[in-house]
C-alpha cells in the first residue's frame, strides 16, 4: 500500500490535483480521505483543502 497527500488552498485546485494524480497513475484506489482546515489571521481567512489517497 502507498499514500499520496495533496494540499491546496482552493477546492478546485485540489480537485484538479486529485484528477491529475488519478489520470497519470495506474493504481487501485483503496480510499480517499478529504479534509478542510480554516484559520484566521487578522481579517483574513486562510483555507487548506487536503486529500489523502490510499492506493496499491
């Protein structure tokens, strides 16, 4: 088993990164875990969209 972790600051970028990984690798996907983290810095909100792909 192997793991690929992808981290992006926008959900569409994460979607594109996951699709690129899946299209460029012939592997059996076991699971994909998704997470969103939000932080504030003053008036600014910072988002972190991440996915962990577990595959063979």
